């Protein structure tokens, strides 16, 4: 992703304008990039890079293949890691190494696994969105029942499709607190304030699950 494009998308996320980011990428179909299958050792390393080092060995791990995600490691510490591929919902090509806690493993993770399955089956963005939305209505999916945390310490990363090597960072490493139903305004956030302090927390709701799976994003080292 070119620097100018990355800067524009990052600013949209930073300002908490999830709808703006989604609209900006409305014509971009990035599923072809995000359904790339990497060698398992590379996929594992990338997925675990989202977590603090002390949680990696004991985490449950999923890797992506021709039919979607499969479990490659059963963990012992309650955390679940995978290389999330839901950025096509808002027109990005970035991969998202993410590790959710035990609460996220029962709420966020099932949605991401289903997204991976449908992405591998070459379903359209609208078809995948409709399936996830219906899943919340029919009880297949649910919001987190308490607050919790997901780690994305490696940030949102762009990868070389042939090697899996990181070629750039679309958004810096950050923490995500489960916050369905919360808005950036609830945090006292404003675009004017964010221009003066880009470390301010904001609400992100443009990924899989939308407002049902909103996150409070904190990127403390964002400059």
C-alpha cells in the first residue's frame, strides 16, 4: 500500500470514522489479497505476533487454508490467536494478527472463523456481511458478555503475497477493549482533539460484526 493511501486510511481509523473508512473502500474488493494462503510456519508466526510474548506458547492457534481456518494448536491459557482477514469489509488489504482473551474466544473468534470460511469459498463481501448479520439474529453469534481485551501488538500489516514477509504497517500496534454499543462520542472523542493527540482512544466498528463487535482502540505509541 502506498504511503499516501496508508496515511489517509490510518487517519480515518484514528478519527474513529469507521463509516468513512468503509465508504472510502466501498469500490475496492480486497478479498483476493486477503484470501492468500501462506505456508503454515509463516501463518503461525504472524498470528502469534499479535500477542505479548508471554502468552504465545499457551495460546490456541488457528491457521488459514483452502477451506478457511483450522485449529493448529490447542492452548492452555484461554487466549486465541489468528491472522484475521476481515479488512475487506472496509476496503483494506492489511492482515490483522490478533489474539483474543477467553471472552473474545466465545464471541469474536467464531465470527472471524466464519468469515474465513466464507472468504475461502469466494463469497462476496455482501454475502459474507449478510451471513454474519443473520448469525447475530438467529443466535449463532453473540456480543461479548463482559469486557475483555484483544491484542494486536504487531498492528495491521501489509504482506508480500509470495513470501508472507511484512512490507509495511497500515496501523500501529494497539490494544482493543470490547465495547459493543459504545461510540467514540461516549469517550469524549472529537476529530479536532484527535488531530492534536493521535494517541486518543476511539471506537472501531467497521470489521466483521459491525457494531455488535465494536472495539475501543488504544494505540499508545501512535505518533
